C-alpha cells in the first residue's frame, strides 16, 4: 500500500547525463560503487536531487559515468540498504530517505531571557522612527476615525506610496495594482489560494522559506522542487522543470534567497520569464528580503524585466518586515489590477482588511525608507562580519559563503547532524532550526544550519560559544522525533 503510494507520487526522473554532471569529485575514488552511492546520497541530502526522483537505469548511468554496470548495480544496492533508494520491478529505482530521517524539528519553545533566538531571521524595529511614525499616525487618524475604517484594498494613500516606490525602483506601477496585506505571508497565502487549485503543481526552490512551503502544502498544491545553493540557481534545470511539469505557479525568492542568501542574476530572471510565459506559469515572486542588499546595489523588481504586457503573469509580494519591523504586519501584492480586485474579494472573508493605524504608521515609515536602510544596512553588515568571526573562532570546522545580502549564513556543518544539533542546542540556550526545516523534501539539508546575523555581536559570540558546546554532545542519535513544525521566519 505504502509502496503504491510512493510509486504514484513518482513524477520526476533524472537523466543519466544530468546525474553524471552532478556527480563531480567521485572519479578515481575507491571502491567506485561506494563513492557513487555516497555521491548520490549527498546530492539527495543536499536537495540537489529531490526525494522520490527516479534514478537512471543502471546501464545508462554506467555508460554516462564510463564505469561498469556492476559498479552501478552495487551502488544502488548500497543506497537501498541504507534506505536511500527503493526499487520495484518495472518501476525502476527512485530516491528515498530512511525512516529515521523523516522531518523533525525542535518543539515550539518560548525564547526566555537567557535563550538566544536564532530561529527567526528578522531584525528588531528602528525604534526612533517607529515612535515618530506612531505620532504622525495619531495625527492622521482624525481623517479616518469618522469612517468605518474597512479598506479591503488598503488605504488609498498607502497603496499610492507602495506603487510609487515600485515605480522609483524601475517598475511603473499604479495604485490600483497594489493590495495592502497583513504581511507578506498573508499575501503569499492569498495568491496561492487564488491562483492554485488543490493538486496543481508549484515549482519551488529547495531549500526555501518554510512558511511558504507550508502554505503551499496547506493549499493542497504539489511542490516541484528545484535546487538552489549559495552559488545560485540552475537555469537549465528550472527551464526543463517548467517545461516538463508545466506547473501552475513558480514560487521564487530571487533577492537574497531565504535561506541561502543567493541573488539571481539578471540573465536568469529573463530566461525564467521567457520560459514561464511559454508554459503559462504564474510567477509568484517574493521580494520580502530585497531591501537587505548588503554588498550589491538594491535589485530592480523582477517584473521590471518582463517584456511589455508579459508582466501581468508576475505576482510580486513584499513587506516592511525586513526593512522595518515584522511586528507591523504590513505587506503587499503587486499584480494586474484585475487580479488585485480578485485578491481583495478573496481576503474579505478572511480578515476584511489590514488595520488602519498600522497602515498609517507604514505610510509614514515608507516616506523615510531610504534613511532607515542607510542606518540599518551598515549595522547588518557589521553583525554579519561579527557572526562570521565568532563562528570561525568557535566552530572552525563549519563552512559558509558570505551572502551579498539577506539576514543569515547558510552554514555547512560537514556532517548531517542539524536536527539533533538544534534539539541539543536548546539545553545550551540557543533556539535554532536545522536545515531540514527549509527543505522542500523532508529530511534533506541535514548538514546545514541557517544562522541569522540579526543579533548584536556580543550575543552572536555567545551563540557561537553555545553552539560549539552543543557539538561536544553525541549528535549522531537517530532522529525519530514526530513531525512537529515549530515556527521560524
Ligand atoms: C522569503 C520570505 N517571505 C515572506 C516572509 C514573511 O514576511 P512577513 O513578516 O511580511 O509576513 C519572510 C519572513 O521571514 C521571508 O523570509
């Protein structure tokens, strides 16, 4: 029964040429079959080969790798014995994960006074500006207080201010193309529910922002993962996935991707736009982190690269959560005005509208956004450097690439211990999530840890010391925790 279900879900396969291209660094390793099995296992745990992907036929892979068929047969045996593959006569061999590697995560844990919270990659508010904006909002309230205060589309002045900012960033936008939402998360859920039907496919990055992946699952949509690393995206694979799976939607975070920090180059954006137009796929572009451009100029909106008229198929979401404060719960959708009307109709049964006072505060904050970022970005840069220095000092075996922007390091632990490390870290006063929480396929990215640099340097140093202390524990315990999904951001 379970097997039938797995076979039913098998809708992706990997060609021998592609797998051979991914298997770098195994040539010459002895014994060859073990190196091959280890290579495939690493690709699977890394998310570069998705779970439940049909592996090439033995003969084809042997020929692509210029090894004997017996080597591939033995490697597939090793993978099966370890629980990393399954085979069925006539159906081939596909990737699997051993039962103990099923999704797991630490319990929801209220961060107490002495707990350093590294599960949330979001900064605190710019306090002085927030206080000033609250005062300004109180003064503006007189205009709104006599009205009922329900604005399903958002208050007109804020829609205009968000539209004006898109225009300033290179994407001409009218206020009626903007819907104000209760954060980007709300915007994502609305767009997924309106554009997708249960069972539809959604191309997603792997790893990706967990709450978006959860929203996709909850909407009954089927994720089609494509790998992303700190080195970026594979355009060829995205294009072939779009063409083969013809997904209804593609959810992408092109600006300082969460959790890898990668920034998608312009040519890749153009290619994705072209392919998605050909396959009729909606592009759901999450620009929540776009303002956190630390080493590069702020990226232009993704939709600004669409040829005239084609931009309608791009739905952009954003928010003030990273530039200002997540506690405001102010986000938006930018899309064609017809779609905005449909989204506004869809949000009424959920929350009617976003609170007016928060919108007035946001309006004021948006006016000074450049000043806030001028102060915020150098601080984040300094915190990023301080965190990197602390980790290098206390956990020198860990590796990472410094991302050009965003709020976290995507750390390679060198061994697949992230879930047990995260669980053990709680006892040492650190709340953090293992990489698998970001995996589109459960149980992958176990050798990764997302470490935000949102804490001040002294706390980052403490966190590094505590994580190093955690490493002295036995972290090889098989992971059998039930699937509890704590919240991260
Ligand atoms: C990529 C991405 N999208 C959306 C969100 C949610 O943003 P908001 O707080 O505006 O709902 C986050 C927050 O971490 C994020 O990283």
